[in-house]
C-alpha cells in the first residue's frame, strides 16, 4: 500500500505529464476531434485538474467533443453501479461512505466500470504513425499525456466520422481506438457496422468470462493476455499482429501508469468492466431491445440490434446516455436489476454466472447486422427538387 507522501509525489508527476500533454495537444491539427472522459479523482485538487484538462480538450476540438464530454460529466454508470450495490443516497454520498461500513459499490469496481470508456494504453512504434512523439508513454485521461490521447482518438474519429467510410480498427491498433471505433466496441455493447449479432454476442460472452475469471483469481494478475493463460481473453490480443500486446499482462491492461497495482484492485476493476457492458446494453443508443414482456418474456427484452457508433448522430447518442434517459420508466429498474443479479452472484463459479449473462444478451435474430439505429443515425439532407421552393 502506498504512503500518503508517495501518493502525493505520484500526483505531482502526473500533473507535470498532463501539462506537457496539454502543450502537445495545442500543437495538434485544429481539424482533429477528441472526446473526453472523467475518471474518479483521488482528491479535490484532482477534480479541478480533471475539469481543466477536459475543458482544454473540449475548447480546442469543437462541438462534437463538447457533446461527448458532457456525457461524462454526468456519473450515470456510477449511479447505476451504486444502486446495484443497494446504495441509493446519491453518487456523492455513496462515494463518501467507508467501504464495508455501509452499502456502496467498491471504489475499484467503479474504476473498472470507467475503464471501458477510458482504458490506459501505451503506443508501440507501429501504432504511432500519427503520434510519433507518444511512443512508449502511458496514456489515459485526464493526467497521463492527454495530448497523446487527443491525437490517437482524433485519428479514429476523423476516419470513421459520418459521412465518411467506416474504418475497422483491429488488433494492430491501440485499445482506445478499437473499443470506440473498431473490433472491441462490444466493451460498450456495440459493434462495427455490419457485424452480425451472434458475433457481437460471442465477443461479449468471451470478454465476460475473461474478466469474471480475473475477478475471481482464476486467471492470474500476471497472466500475459496474448497467451492461453488469459483464457477467453487471449483471442483479443494476438501477439503475432502487434508487439504491444505480446508482453502485456492482466495487471498492466487495467492499471498501466498507476502506482496502485494491488491484486484486489485488478480483480475489482475486471469485475467493473463486466458491469459496464451490462449497463451500456440498456442504453437505447447502444442496443435496440424488445419491450420487456414480449412473447411471454418478463425480463429483460431481447436484443434486436447492436448499434454501431460511427454513423450515429453524436448529439442524439449523448442524450440517450444521459441521466434523463437512464431515469426512463422502461430503463432504470431493468438495468439495475440486471447489474444487481451479477453483483449478487459474485463469487460463484462461471457456470452460475453464464446463464444470467446469456439471458441479458439473448438476441432475436442472430444474423442481424449492426447499424446506427433508425432513431440515432445521421440524417442526410436530400437535394431540393425542381418543383420545390429554394
């Protein structure tokens, strides 16, 4: 466990990295688009630091970034997770509670819930074509080289933003790009354009088993993720494609750049990653579901379509991920129930967890391709006809 002095020293180092990162961000192209996230702060000063970094990125990168950052200023994931752990006093009060004294979601589980949106990563030489000065640096918002984060994310955002062609970012790409625009969009219960529903479902279940077995210690924290020791997670990190994953272990996957690499933190973060996918699967911008109760099913509605992000209207997506959407009658209770079922079973064998997840991610049509969703797709203006007024 780190001493208070060690923690403050680490914070100072992170602040300095952030300052240099912001300078790097200022040098990036004005056309770049970067999105923002807000991890849990360690102390009050870091809350202000987070706001400063996100405001700087948002202010220099345009309206699309502002919409994305706005979503992460509303702690919906944290609220859902606390409620699943039966703390209903609000996120702030739940966060202030002492662990094991009263009901609340463990801090490290909350960090794991946030990991899916903000995974730390380190660029290999082959990944850094658009950010060569960032090779070897640990990158994560808000403190770890935010300028590099902006460059890496903006590359993906530009290439896959509508109305341009969608680009798949696969195992050769940084995990940040893969998880938001590429083959690992399942971390948000989403999928690349055109991916068939059963493939997305299969990926979700494979990742779910991987992180659950990490959370229970059945996959060791020092297991290399590209090897059979990582179980079902190894398929996402083939070493022959990208050397950045060849020696990556489970601990580094979740805690890169952090001074706290305790086994319990790794276990809890892995469990939080699973909860994030469940939570996102009840956002209408991520997944289209049948109404609960259809065809005699009481809970939950089956998946009709996994959505893809690239050709969605990002304002509409942001609205659907906000607190008002979470509070909707057909969303709040069912998502809390889904997460709570898994929380309550933590510690059980995978064979007892799997049926719950199979029910949550049951699909209506296994062959349905992913798309933006009729309610969220970018509307393309039709040219005026000759008989229409200008």
